[in-house]
């Protein structure tokens, strides 16, 4: 275990800096649809219409698709970071 004390993971509480960034980005992707849909005054209007549907309805339906994409991207980010890693072995110990 020589040199393990200087690794990036030991200076950030056991996680490398890119791991924390991936979690922050995943969190932003999951919170963005919530904030967008909670800000009702931004889309509480009738026009523009799309195929006869008022803006209020098709905007919310559009966010269903956007939310699905954001959730999928957040899942992939977290899954890549949390996937099992190869254990470190000392090959000279044999």
C-alpha cells in the first residue's frame, strides 16, 4: 500500500474529485425538471398552441420527455462512477 496516502481519493474523503462532480451533475439533472415545472407562472398561458393544444398542456408533456432523458443521463453518470472496480493487488507480493 505504498503511495496510497497521496492518491486523490484519500484527499477527498475516499472519493476522487471526478466522482463528486458526477454526483453534482446528476443532482442538477434531477432537480432541473422539478424547478422548471414548479415555476408555473412561466408556462401558465394559452398561446402558442401546438396542434390545437394550449401551451400549458404541451409544455408539461414536453417536460415528461425531457425528464426521462435527464433521469437516464443521471443514471448513466452515477452507474459509471459506482460500477465495481478491479481491486488493487500487489503483483510483487507473490
